[in-house]
C-alpha cells in the first residue's frame, strides 16, 4: 500500500521505516527540514536500535526507495492511508496538550480536500478516550469537506513500542489493536497490517476508536503501577535488610504476576508512563472519579530519586565534592531524557552543592541542553576519577562491567539506583531498594 506518516519522532520514524520494510511505500511528513533531510540521507533522526539499518535499506539513493521524507503535505494525496504520529505533551495539570495534533489534523484535512477519492486516517498518537471521535474527526471533516464513513475513514491504532527496542517491538507485537467505527476503515487497517500479522501472528483486537484509546492507557497505567508497586515493596525490603531482587525473582514465578517490570529501583520515566498515567488521572477526575491507585503509583515513583539521595547523605556530605552520575537517559538503549530519573537526582545534587560529573553513552547532548552548567565526562572512568561518590541512574551494560575503575575515586561510595553494579568488598555500596 501507499502510506503516509505525519510526524517523525520516536514513533513516526520507527513505524515509517518498519512499514517500508514490510513492503509498503511510505512518505514521512515533517515540518522540520533538518529531520527530513537526515532521513533522505538515510540517517535516522533518533537513537534507536536497528533503525539505522532500516532507514539505510529503504531511504536515500542507495535504498529501495520505499521510504522518503518531505515537508510537503500534498504528498499525502498519493497515498491510501495516513498515520498521525504527532506529540501530545503533558500540561502542568496532567492534561495532554492536543494543539500540535489539532494543527496537524487541520492541515491534513485541508490537504485531503483536494482528493476526490476515499482516504483513511489512523490516529497513532496516545490520546484520551473520545479524542479521535470528538476532536480529530470533526477537525478533519470540517477542513476536508468530507464526511467520516462516506469519503473519509478515521481509525485509532495505539502503539506499544518501547524506546530502545521499538523496531523489535514493532516486528514482534503481542497484540495489534485496530480501532475503527466503520467497516471500510477497519478493512484498510487490516490491509496495512496484513504483512505483519502474517509474519508475527499476534493477537488482533478489533474494537472502536474510543476503546482502542483506552487500551493504551490501561496498558501503561497497569505497567507503571506494577513498577511503583515493586518499588514500594523494595523500599520495605530495604528497611528489613532483605534482598528485593531475590523476593522479585520468587514472586515473578507466579504466572498471575510474571517477572517483567519487577526490577525495583529509581522508577519509571520517558515520554509514555508519566504522561499517560497523569493524563488518564486528569481525564478520570474530569469525569468525577479520583483513581487513588494510579495516584499512589505516581507518588511512589516521584519519591524514588529522593530516597536515593537520602542514602547518599548517610555516607557523604557532597557539598563542594565531585559526584559521578552514571546514566542520563530514562532507560538504556535510547538517548531520550524526557522524565529521566537522572534529572531529579541531578537537581537534588545541585541543591546539596555537589560538583557533578555526568556520563551517558548516547544522551549527554540532550541532557546538556537541560543542565548546561554541569560537567560531562568522556567516559565512565573520567566521571569516576577523584569523585567522592557515584550514583547510578541508568542500567547501561557498560556500567555492569565496572570494577577496578572505582579505585580511581577519592571515596569509593556508590549508590546504585538500577541494581547494575557488582559490589566488591572495596566499595561502600548501597542499593536503592536492596
């Protein structure tokens, strides 16, 4: 099929390249000329495992030609299905900001006004229940002059891609959710995903757009709460000098619980869990219901960085002392620092008057925009040299093999927020929840 993808962030670029790899012809539309030029040079604009190979295989002069990028919305007219993959950032009160999504939908509608034939639009961005039906559809109908279900199909297909493993997750989905309010839209969505369904054999969930929207929030809300619950349990384990990871290994054997997301530590960050959990809390309150469990999950998560710092305080007064911060991305495998737990840790260290030396394999450029006044080391060893303490905020594999490198520290005090360091007898070592 001929597909178009509006937006070239973590989701848009990934699905565009993956759809091209499935055999579709894809045009990626974005207003940022630098991003467009990068894709057309076969260079992905984000750090994501396996994405450079896919973009190189399908974009640019040496690619298959099935993927290209443009700033021109009129290129959408040559496609059959358009995916809206635009940001829905969080506002101060937790509500999502639909302004970018609305602007994109309006511009898309104005473009589709020039097309006489049927066109299907699929909302891929995470939006609260009712948004596709009550916000996006009216905008598209008014701007295009077309009626949904007559000349225009509008569906909802939530994404379940984890940053760092997004290409793998796309290729190996456990489920594909197709939310549509008319049969023709559902047929188009089935045709788009047919090669993936044939290849990966996932569960296929057919539902309406409102339910599809809620499935995404329920999914992330459950996982966020699971992380906060194991952190709560881990904090209790710490008080009783019990190894939380040994406990987690045991309870993870219960198939009603499962081992995934039972790694206690600094908690969750990124673009999805914080935004989605806060958004559905806000939306529920707008309906008159206060979701106490989800609110508690957020509270536990927000408290974890301060718990790490309080453990550090027990061993070192960091005022005017060098502290190494290992890991800046919100998780390994990505350069994304949005809602990274390292941000709160760095802020707490700055409040304590520490001199910070930070290191991350790929995320330092992004964090430098947030904290231009701290030192960024060229390696973990450089960050550790002459430091009076070290805190670990991201569980990159390269940190797991650190050993003799800690001998370069002034004081070998390590507070590990991710259970990644193999503690030796020479270290004064504290795990966050173990």
